[in-house]
């Protein structure tokens, strides 16, 4: 799970982890560029709130490819 994935360190981390083959759940208030979107399941959400994090995980599980632990 990478928050702030639309830009800066979050975006760089998403691209790097994806290059290494990681399955990623990405969250941010801003929409990322197309290259970042290809790296994992993206949910536009406010991750500073617990509800935002829970929604991000639930949405990615619903879309498939991820399992809730």
C-alpha cells in the first residue's frame, strides 16, 4: 500500500515497487498520471482518515487481485 502515489516520493515508490513486481494498492487525493496508474489498484481517497484507508482496501479487494488479511 502506497499513499500519496500521485506525485513525489509516493509516485517514485510506486514505480520502483512495480518495476520489482509488487502488487500495489495506491491512494491519493489527486489522480496520478497514466504511468503510475498502470502500477496497481488506485483509489482516490483521503488517507489521513481511517475511513479513507478502509475504503481504499475494500475497493481494491472488490476489483480483484488482492486479498484482505
